């Protein structure tokens, strides 16, 4: 049974661009559109994206998550994983990582 995650907070792992967090707007077999998107460049307190989606991060002060982009299309996704409420809350609580 195919399940839709549209409207839910998700983590998307891509083929070459990295890992992203946001709300799934739409997706097909090759691309996904997210709103309120952050790139999850480095995280501390989860061993893999699956654990990150389920439990969030344990050490938010050590994480490197980018600024929030209003909308983004992501090509060549490999995984779309729905986030638990706990996970979304911890990811959204991580301070923005930026230059300077």
C-alpha cells in the first residue's frame, strides 16, 4: 500500500545533495518539493537519518542546520522519512548555522 506523506514533516535523503528537513508539498518518483526547508549538514545524537526522523537530536548545540528556505525542489531523492512530533520539535529548535 502506497502511503502519502504530503503535508507532514519529513527528512529527505538525496543521491548527491545531502539531507533535508521540511514539510512535504508534493513528490513523484524523482523529485520532491518541500516547504520551510533546512539542510541538515551535521547532527549529533543520532546515528542515521532513520533515528534522526524518529528521535531527533540529543545535542542540538553541536548540530549544523542551515537557514530555513521557504520552498525547495529536491531531485534524485533516495528516502523520504516521516518525522515524529518529537523529532520535528528538536530539529526546529536547533540554532541556525551560518557564516560568522
